[in-house]
C-alpha cells in the first residue's frame, strides 16, 4: 500500500472519530482512538515513537516523540489546539526528515469541521 493509499484510510478514520466525539478533548484521547481504529483496520500502528536527535554524530535523548506511525510509511502528528501555528507544520516536517518518511499528516481535532484541520506534509514524496 502506498503512502497516499494509507493516508486516505487514515483521514477516513479521523473523520469518523471527529463525527462521533467532536472537538474539545485532549490530544491523547484522539491519538488512542485513531490508533485503535487503524489497528482494527489491519494497519501496523506505533504510538509515541521515540525520535532520536543526532547532533555532531552524538545521539542525544531529548524526548521528541512522533504521535503515530502507520506501516512505517506515514507519520501522524495530532493536535487539539485553538489555532495551528507555523511551528506545528515545521515540527511535522522535521520529524519526517529525521525519520526518513515521506508523508506526514498533521491533524488538529479541535475544529468544527475536521477537514479544515487536516494537513498533508511531504518530504520528497
């Protein structure tokens, strides 16, 4: 399955979650619900994946974590914020570059219409 095919399924699952529970919960609630639904769909989902930070050939433990990875191809960064900031997009792109993945979804569940909160971010896709 390609990154685009996987992302289509992820977006469908996210839309269903938002339709059923709406905005206003913590990021962790949406993360766990999305991980559950994607696993039920047969995807390999990893949560809170440690992101190593390499500086001058030394790996530093600084606590960066990717919210979700799906089939080791698509990265998902989940937010539940009033307004998206440029740093959210930069963070997702940086995670893509550091992980070597090509497609990331930045999803803000704190919107009235979820499709306005879904952003595709690519890294050499």
